[in-house]
């Protein structure tokens, strides 16, 4: 919905900014302005100023700046339209409605806020009455203090089919049904009855703090443990998060937001002083909920139970987030000790134990890799191929191209390190024998190992055959290169291939010229001794293309092979461990084979 600049200007003019900010921040008069310690970063000396005449606030420490609308979106975590509506209500203005149907929905929903507020007051009254004794005992046993009871609005729904309906009879059954408070049986002649019976209740609020639904927990054994309101004109469980209204300002101060599985977990953390926790409402995390979380933090922390169900929920959240990840949008994960949820951990070991885990959460890419790596045995080529395919399927779900490229490179690097070195105990029956005689230069190459100039030779080959780049981006990204110019040429080649699906030599030369990079591909930059089929103009094209692909793969695998060899050598030096010695021998042999394969591609001359 589009709001006119005139409406927004009028809204700002009618809003007294210092009064709005003073609701949640202590302001001190400073001449014609007000000042305070900034709510957006930690400081001891006030650098946050509010100017009513100009209608904006500004922090000279962190550069936070905005008007009344920006204050509600940044400090309270409201969506833009919710912020406009709250300011308009306070200013006595009507927000323009786009069409009659939307207006009718808005009016219908507005009428239900009064119903849910009345229900909340009635539930609180019942908790404090005679019938609420068992619920009060339960809360006492859970260690819920009086301040937390009030902050979260705990109440009690008596075990009766009609007490709530009778108490709120003034609204009529139709509104109570529409608000999800009573149920109309399928048999039309039967009387509607209360939805929540014999349960502890607490309200679900929207970002503006208005009650839109309820969650109710059974006091004893039975199912379901939690019962939530159904979807209503006010409430969509896939678009709401429990405690979002209170967690939003707390997350700004803590510079993080935590996602837990259950409502009682969020409540327990708030009581322990961690007020920035939210919980989904009985469903897997949705795209809409991720959007709410990313408003509060670029990397929300999913703090889920250590059992199998909690870990499955973490993976579902990771997969759901992939299409939306990008710069400033990711997830992180904390795995709790087996058999414990956040409430258990805080109650048994204190806030410090949880804070220790929250200090180093696991990045999304690590959780994704660990999940797929451990999904099945990797003993056979087919199983390793399956792992690679699953990783690339996940990468393809990422819509941001730069992030997708980074994930592809990171995951395939790990795959190469896992699958590249020979399996322990594997010994080839015979050494590799080249099919054609090797020149003296080629023999020297095999003895001296990989030189960065070989990477430059590969880049020259890619400039001759640019259609090969897109199919080997991951390996090209890992090429060992001799200098920054070669690395720049590599980056331009990869970027060009990804942005031009039909890249050919003419198009590539034009791109290099436009970016003042044509000189990076001059033949003079290659050593005269480094002549491969893919650098020779008179070589057979098919053979040159085949040799180029082999060279790319061999060079790209080299860093992983060297790292594995260094690790095996270090283990072998620790003691007389035959397995470590065997592994070291196999890796040395594998490195020699890689050098010999490269040597067979070498032609020992130049045009």
C-alpha cells in the first residue's frame, strides 16, 4: 500500500517526538533539545539527541538517525505500516485504506482487538481467583516470579465449557468465534463452547503489543501440551512470533535475537535476564517469521534442544532460510546439551552456562555441511557423489548470486578436503606410467612440484576456451596463483562467465578491454618453458580442452592434498604409529602422481 508524502509529513508534524521516545528512554533537557544514552549502542556519556523542532533524533556515537516512524521500526521492531498505524492512532489520523474490501477486513479486525483484550483480562482474573490455585502452584513450581507473571500476562482458563462465553456475552457468539475463543460444533444446533479449558494461558501479542491470540498449556499429563488460537483475522501463526513485542527492544540493546522452541523457554530466558528470545507458535519457522527476525538481527541465533527433534528443527530452519540469505541475512545455531532445553539449562546451571554457548554460535554454512556430511556413510564413490549433489542442490536454492558463489566455494572446498586424499590403507598396485616421453623440463616439473606459473598457464587456456569456465568455477576459485594480477584475471573470468552464459573469446576480450585488464592476458606474461596444448595456438582443440580440464582439476586439488599431507606428517612425527606412517606414504605417492599427471600435459616448448 502506498502512502502519500503529504500524509506522512502531516503524521510527523502531529507527532511530538520527544514524548514518543520518552516512553521507553529517559531524556534530559539540554537547551532546546533532549539528550540520553543511546539505545542503539552501549555508552556511558550521552551522545543521543532529540530535536522536536526538526523532528528527528541523532546519535553522534553510532550515527543512528531518524524520525518518529524510524524510531518505532528500529527501536521497537515494528513493521513500517504498523509504525504508521500506531502514530496515526495517537495523532487522531486515519490511515488511507486502499480498497473497500481491505477496509472491511481492517474494521473487522479492529473490532476483535477489544474482544481479545477482554478475554486476557478475564483469564488473569481467573488465575488470581479460587479456581486458579492449581495453576498458581504450577507456576510456583516452575519458578515463575511475580514480575514475570505480570510481564507475560499469565492467566487461567477454568475447566468449563461456557464460563468464558458467559463472561464475554456482550460481544456475541459470532465475534467470540471469529476471535478463536469459542468453538462452533459442526452440528449447527449444538451450542458453541470455550476453546481453552483447564489450562494456563498467556497472550500472543503483535509487534505493537496488542493481544491477537492465546497459547494455553495443560497443567498435568495429556495432549496437546500447548494449544494455540486458530488463525483469525488478527492472528496468522506463520506470521507471528511469541514475545516479539518485548524481544524487539531488548534485541537492540543486546545486538542479537534468540529463537527457542517453546513459549516457556522464552519466558524462562526473560526471567533470567535474556529478554531477546522469541519462539515460533507450533510450526516450523516460516519465511515471514525469518523476515521478522532479520529486522532485529542479521544473524538470529537458533537455540534449540539437543535431542533429535531439536536438531531436525534446526536443519529445517537452515533450509528454509537459504533462499533469503545474503549480505546482512544469515542464521547461526547453538546446540544445547542432550536432554536439556534452555529452561532446563538456565535453571540447573544458571545464565552463565547459556551465555557461554551463545558466545560462539555455529554459522549456517557449518550446520549445513555437518548435517549433510553425517547423513550417511561416505564409503563408496556413489555415496560421496550423493553428498556433492545434495550440497549443490542446497547452493542452488540461494537467490543472491554473490552469496551463492561463496557457499558453493566453501562447501566444495570442504568436500574436496574430505573426498580428495586417498582412503587410509589404499595402495595402488602399480605406479603411474606416462604414455609419451617426457621432456627435461617436464621431468623437472614433476620433481619440483606445483609452481604458481602453472596457474597462470591455466588462465591463459581459459582465455582461449572461455566456455569451460562456468562448469569449473569452484575449481578455478581454488587455483594457486603467483600474484595479484593473476588473481584479478581469474576473478574477471569467473564473474564474466557467470554473468554471460554464452561467453566466447570475442566477448571476453571486450570485457577485459572495458575493465582495462587486456594486458593481464598477454602471452609475454607466460614463461617460455610452460607450454601446454591449451596455450599453443596450433594444438588440436579437443585435446587442448581435455588437457585444460585435467590441469584445472589437478591444480585445484593441490592445496587440499598438501594440507592433508602436512597433517599426516605431523601425526607420524608424534610416535611410531604405523597407520599414520602408511597414510603419510600414500599421500606422498598421491602428490607425486598429481605432479606426473601435470608433467604428461607439459609439451616442453613454445610457439
